[in-house]
C-alpha cells in the first residue's frame, strides 16, 4: 500500500487551469507537510520560464529532455526560503498534453532527487530516521485530466517508484495550527585562524552550525513543565528534564556578530498534532530563517561587489526583514525577505514570479525587526564560541520568546523564555 496524499482542492483547479500555450510541458513544485500516515499538499506552483524562453519561440517545442534541471532546482531553493516551519517541498509535477510514459517518469525521477538535494544542501538541521523519506512525482495530462502519482525514497538513489493515492479535499488549508514566536539572537561567530582560507560565508555557516546545536538541544516547556513529546500538543503528562552545553575557547582572527529580533512562524496540520511536531516545526523555522537571512546577505554583498573593510575596521550590515503574506482561503502564510531599500512592489513581483500568485500589497505583513551583522577583521587573541560580544556580562542573559498557537476555535497564548549563555542552553515554552 502506497502513501496517501490529501490535496487541497484548489491545487487541482490550479493544475487544470495551466495553459501549455504550445509548450511540450510545464513543471513545478508541490508544497505541504508530511506525517507518519499521510501527506498534505496545500500548494502547487509552476517553475517560471527563463527570460530567453519567453523571448524565443524556438523553445516552445522543446523536448522533455531539455527540461532545465538547474533552473528548476534553483526555483525550488528560492521557494524553500519562503516556507515557514512545518512546510516542505514534497515533490514535483509535470503537465503535458500526452499521457504518462516512461520518458516522463524518468525525467520526473531525476528532477525530484535534484530538487530534494537543492533545498537541503544548506540546512542547519537533518531529517530524523523516523521521518517520511518519500517524495512525490505527479503527472497531469491536460487533455484527458488523468493523474499519475508515484513516490521515491529520496534517501535511496536506486529506489523504485511506488504507487500513491492522490485525493482532493475541500478546505484542507483552513485546518492548520499556527505557531508564532520572536527570538532575540546575539550570535558570536569567531573567524578561526586555522581556517583563514575559508570564505566569510563558510566561516559563518560553521558558526551557525554550532549555534544550531543549542537550538536543537534546547528544552521546551509547556505550562511551565516539559511535556512528553508523544503527547497531544495541548495535553499530556509532565516530565522533568535538564540539559547543559559547554563553552569552548579558540584563537581567532576576527568575528561575525549577528544580533536582532527574529520573527518565527510554523504550521502543523490539526489532525491530532503531537508536542514533538510543534517543537520540531518551530526549531526548524528558527534555524531556517537565520541561515536564509545570512545567505541572502552574502548574496547581496557579492552581487553588489561591496569592498571589504581594511584590517581592524568593522563592517555593519542590516540583515533582511521577514515579510509574511496570507494564502487566500487558508490560515497558512508564506514569507519572503526584503532589505530596507526594496519596495513593496518588488516583494509583490517576487511572490508572483516564485509562487505564480498575485498578492495584494496591503496584505504584506512586514515583521518589526532590526537585525544586524557586524563583521570584524581585527585580531582577537581568543574568543568563546558561546559568548556574544566583548561587553557581554558573565551571568546568563534571559531573553523572551513569545509563542502563539492559533486554532480555528480560538487562540492560545504561550510565553517562552530562553536562557542562552556560556554553559547554558534552554528554551522554555509555557501557557
């Protein structure tokens, strides 16, 4: 018995409305959430054509073999940044005027593995062994409206296709729990003297990987106590737990400081969610949004060829703000990132290009954040991997995270306290 995909009815309407306009095929992404028994698909979006494909008619009759895998995987990478915690690229689709054949299946197989590699290559977290490792390929015939659905185990490159059920459900997008929190970060990343050949971006990623372990190993409390991870989210037995991390000291030639308030948001389907589902979704959104902002900043610095400061000088850069936008008819919101000099119209156009959906500028929800990256190339004799700056007091600093769990039947407010200091790594969630 294969996996079952419960699909928002509007996804079927979207696929049916795509016009090939003389093209051999149109490909795109499927977005949703995995669970142990079934997967939920709430969005589909086609991969935008390249500009030269729009301008040159000779590409309109391109063969399926000419599917631009690099372009499709870059689209998947960009879209993955726009997904809050809990949502994933579940697979790929292709629309043709012909019914499914071996040529289509082989192309989709290559594409789904390439997409999975693209969206996960820069993640600060890894999937657990218990999580679903199957991803879906979908073929939609525009002439007969027939659907061909199969899955592959993305952990096994030699895996064979398995049959899967594709079932539409009206109002699926309206039945989700929304989790929100604000995390105040102050991350200190030493630039090691033993890795001077590394790029600044690579050094920063290595530093973020150490910080990610604190987030992963944090203790999450509900109602002031730790709940059993297998209990229902809003009820269950209480436990006691403890965790500590150790500080390290190393010689460094400079540092990167990331400071600010980070708006985080995650969604889980309301079909008997467990505590571990909510905690995992929020952890991953915290890690994703910090890593994505750093990546976007480095891309911007490279694109604009901003010169590096001289030795002993500090560089200050504003990290991009997070912008949320609702999906019509859904409780789920997607996101994007904007620098201060980018207009709302540019963000709207980017949503249209990436998600193939027009949004209203008045619907944009710009998170009230002030985030900075301070890059110092001055020589430091030694620095703690857990200290955040030279002026940080030795006592643990408490910062506040506000978490909201929203449901259709009401709103449950929760508050969290994070004690992040040298030697201590705790996250507290409470009603």
